C-alpha cells in the first residue's frame, strides 16, 4: 500500500529533510512510471497500491488483490517464537469463486498468475497469502 511505501521512504530520509506525504510519493511514482520502469499506482477499494514490478495486471488480478486486501485481519503470525506480522491476509480459491461468481478455472488462473509473479504465496492447504497486505 502507498502508506507503507511513504513510511519506508520517510524512515530513510535524514531527520533534517522536509517531511513527505503520500501525495508526494504518488506524484514521484507517476513521474517515474512514464519511463516504463514497472512502477505505477493502482486504485483499489482500500486505497492506493504501488506496483513496482514490470507486469501487466488485468481486472481479474486487481479484483483478487482487492479481495485479499479486504481479508487482511489483525492476527499475529509467529515464526520461530517471534511475531513477524500483526496483520495477515490469505484467501482460498473457493473464497474467490464465491465472492466473484467466477468459474474455478478463472479464479485459479488469476491466483496462479499472482503466485508466479511473486505477489502471492501458496501453502500446502492451498491458501494464497498476500505479503503486500501484511503489517509487520
């Protein structure tokens, strides 16, 4: 999400630098996007998302991402005894089918593309995880 990118940029700036806003980061990304670098802003129901990899997202992909963002829940994700995320997000293929009314093949195709592009991860239970919506 744009707010996470803005926070990351702000952390890396010297304390003497002027503060930046989400609007500043959004404007910078829109200017860089014309260079064809893969950066662009996606508008979603939950806000703005920064795409930083050169790939083409269809309406199906953004629909799945919007569903994933809506599913983000405040629950701890623990790894080796340490909490690594406070909000996690996962979807089952059936949840995508139910929410969209799509046939299984269409849901699977969208999820597979997001998985292959690295925007989603899958576990052995066929839950698809969306690290971009995790809050660390």
